[in-house]
C-alpha cells in the first residue's frame, strides 16, 4: 500500500460504515485476495467499529491545494454514487 484514506459511507442499517480507498505501490492481479488480507489485518489491529467493511483500489487520490488527501471529495463522490 502506498497511500490510503478511510471515508464514511452512508448505510441504511448502521447510518455510516467505513470504506478504505487504497492506492497500491504496484498493481496486482489478485486484488480480491489482497482485499481479504487487508480486511483481516484491520480486524486484528483496529477496533471493530473502525475496521473498513469495503476496500476500493484506485490509481490516485484527490489532493487539496496543500497536498493532503481530499477525503471530503471522496465522501461526496461515494454518497453521490449511492444516490443520497
């Protein structure tokens, strides 16, 4: 993993769930296996409510003018895709 960002995604049951958006150092063919490994790792080392329920691999993350990850635009885009 090169960079990642955790965002809150609307959920009907929990109100909000965690989604990790991840940029990989080198793309891999077995993304599903890697997703399972990352979720397993997070469940071991993070509290249950903080572990992501979804993982999405992207090529790059949006940045603010200061060079920080723009998590708000990621949340807006994700919630827009959900139709909320």
